[in-house]
C-alpha cells in the first residue's frame, strides 16, 4: 500500500501517482493547473463543524482523529481509496499549514 501525503503548496511530482485533494475547501492561491489533481474528494474531508472545532489544535488531535474516523465509518470513498492505494501510489493533498496535525495524516493512518 503506497500512500503519501503532500501539502498543496509543494510542487507536484510524477512519483506522486494519483493526486487526491482531501480538503473540503480549495487551497488558497492555488490554481487547478498548479495542483495537477486527479480527483477532489470533498466527501472524505472532515465536516465543516469538525474542522472548525479542531482548528489544528494539537491538544485536540486524539479527539479529532476519533471524531473524524466516526465520520468516515462506512464511507464508500474510503474503501475505494484503499483499493486504489493497493494498485498505485496515492498522494493525499491537503492545504493545512500544520504538517503533523491534519486530516491527510489521519486519513493515511485510517487507510492503513
């Protein structure tokens, strides 16, 4: 299973494989051409309420992951991403500044 994560503000690379944006909102200041995405999976992003509650506060990280996992439970997109990552490299693209506490990090963990 080859799953990578990358900020939307980093340069895309051929080694990224399938690039999937996992944010509910489009990254500021980035164009479609700059991101070179294969898909945008808004449905797999945390709900707006959860995202606002979390606010990338490291003290809320464990609770965020629990709540986010509950939101994802039974998601057909989650199963689809697991299958895709078995066949190809998948890069989860996110816009958050915090590289350790964001939905892409949590999602990568859930997919494994």
